[in-house]
């Protein structure tokens, strides 16, 4: 299959400097969704037609190629003289051995099943996707003769009787490539907009006796396009609702399917529970029995079985072990590995650190560039001073250590096995195993000390 993705439209109504197809839907550019749709039907060739000024689009996809994508050919359309003109630009790159599917870069929710049915219906000829709309204003109308699709008339060129037709052209079509080439060569811009209309291939096909199939999508929402911010957010909500229903169908417990946002891949085991207002970005894996409290953000995180993530936790690019209790209000920054049965509590920040089996930091702590063994207790207010203003250094806290409250560990430093640090210790040298280390000034009381009193003002 050849797939041509039309993406040279201007996107004026977005009122944005970002090319329209780079706007994000569920965390991915619109165009990425369309490329995924092309991959889902096993495209051998993908040709994207873009406009001058749209180099950002090309650059974005060339620097971050999509995994396992067919190679993408980028074709610039200049000037933008219509959808037919756009496909003409792509024609030299089509392989005649396969049919050609036309997609729009700004119609991101089209699904594999609908495309497969459209491709089958084309059967070497022409097939287009149509829907019935109560308000067909602006769309090309599908004109049928004795039930057969005979041509498409654009809104601006339509006669009053044609304007009354509610069946519209979605814009997505499949055609045999040799015929398509021929039809493209026969297009003329004799219409209200002076453009080359791709839709005119329908009449050319019909007049030749080539059957034209009109196919309806599984859902109308698959065919909705993005022309404005309002439509973008409408599709975002649509996507999220559909995705939430898929999760429920898999057995994931959602407190409210209207209040979850998945911007990437969320992979869940059995008996996963997710409370309201959580955002999942990138690839997030939640193993069996994991529960996520309200208002959490997880980005590229894997969470092992039976761990509880409590409200307002923010975690990214990290691994969290089984049977942990994280949060409320914990922040886990990239490159952290949290072992089994770890407890991290409120206002604990962890960065690029490993925390071993059963260790705990329950309140107000910063743990950065640190390796913590098993069974360690980090007291409230403890800070690892990993940064000297120029370089970062590592801290090691061995198994069974007890870090009293409000300690500062000035890295690089090591706390030995089963060592104890007294509260308020500022550790600048290694603390030996099994011993109490403390740097606090010894408590003393000054006898006969007098608190100063305010002098009476002089008159
Ligand atoms: C087109 C169809 C219309 C259909 C409607 C569905 C034609 C002539 N009309 O209308 O029948 O009901 O889509 O939304 O095809 N594009 C280019 N280069 C161009 C012009 C457009 O790449 O020169 C791309 C746009 O980026 C967009 C798509 O083609 O992805 C459709 O363009 P748009 O201007 O929205 O098409 P309409 O005129 O609304
Ligand atoms: Ca449009």
C-alpha cells in the first residue's frame, strides 16, 4: 500500500506559529497519529505532502523517527493549489504495484478497522469514506446516481438541491495507483476556488465505468478533522474517552473514565485501580494490584505488583518495585530505582538514586545521586548535598543505617552498615559501620543567664 498524507494546508484557524499537524493530541503530534494509522494497515510507502514553512514538521519526524515506520518521503507542495494538486506532487513516488490510500494529516483518529474495510471495498478501483451529517455545511457532497457514487461537488460549487444532500466526503480514499495517476493528469481547476480538486477523480472514475464504493466508518469521530483549538480539544476528549473505555474493558478499575488522561501507552495488569485526575505520559506499566491515588502524574515509569501510589505523586523515567507505598506528595525524578517494600512519604524528592528493600523516607527529604541499601531509615528533613556548585557527587548509605532527622550528607560520603547518624548531623566524612556519628554541638545550659529587657524610652 502507498499512503499519501496531505499536510500542506495552512491551519490558519489554529492562530499558532506551530504547524497544525505538530499540535499534540494525547501527547503526540497529529501527524504521528496518522502515520500510526498508515502503519496499522502495513503501508509500504508513506508520502507526506507538506508546505513551505512546514520544514519544522519534517525536521521533527526526521530527528525522532517513529519506531518501525515505513520510510517516509517528504514532498513539498508549493503553492497549495488544492488536494488534487497535492496528490499530483506525491505521484512520482507511488509504486504502481500497490493501491494508494489518501489520508489527511489533520484527521488523526482514523482507525485500522475502518481503513481495512475501505481498502477491501476499493478492490483495485476507487473507494471513499463518507458520513451522513445533520449539518453538512462546508463539506463536499456525495452525489449518487441510481444509488451509485457518481461525483462529489464541493460546498462552494454546489447547486441548492446538492446542498441539501447530507452524505459528505470525509476526504479519505483508496484508488488503484495506475488509474489514479491517469485521473490526476486529467484534473482541471475549473471551479469556484480555481483549485485542482482530488474529489474530481470520482466523476472521472464513474464516467469510465469504474465502480466507486462509498464506505461508512465504524464511528463518525474517526473522520473528524482539526481546524481549530476547539476541535483539537474536542478530539482530545474523544480520544481519552475511547481509551478509558478500552481500559475498563480490559478490567482496569477507573474511578471516573471522564477524568483520566493517557498521553502514550498505559499497560496495566489485573486489578489495577486508578483514582481521578491522573495523567500518564510516555510508556507507563502498572503491574497486578497496583493502585494510583488521585492527581498523580506518571511519565515513563514502571510500577511492580501491589504498590500503592498515593495522591499527588509525580514520578518520571524510573522504576518502582513491588509492595511499595509512595506518596502522598512524593516526587521521583529520572533514573531512580525504587526497590521492594519501600516507603516514600510526603515532600520526599528522589533523583538518580537506588533505594533498597524495605527502606523508608517518610517525610521531607532530598535524596539525589544516592545508593541506599536495604532496611535504611531516612529521618525527616534529611538532605543529601550532592552538588558542590560545579559537580555532582554520589552518596552511599549501607544496609540497616539509621539517618536521624535533619541531617545533611555532604557528598561524596558513605554511611556504613547499621551506622546511626544523630539528628542534625552534617556529615562531611564517612560514618563508620555500626556506630553513632553526630556533629551537633553538645547541649548546654547557661546558669544565671539573664534575658535582656527593653530599656524604658528616654524622655
Ligand atoms: C476537502 C474535500 C471535501 C471534503 C473535506 C473534508 C477536496 C477538493 N475537498 O475539502 O470534499 O468534504 O475535505 O474535510 O478535496 N491540503 C493540501 N494541499 C492543498 C489543500 C489541502 O495538502 O493544496 C490538505 C490539508 O492540509 C488537509 C486536506 O488536504 O489535510 C484537506 O484540505 P482542506 O482545505 O481542509 O479541504 P476542504 O477544502 O475543506
Ligand atoms: Ca478541512
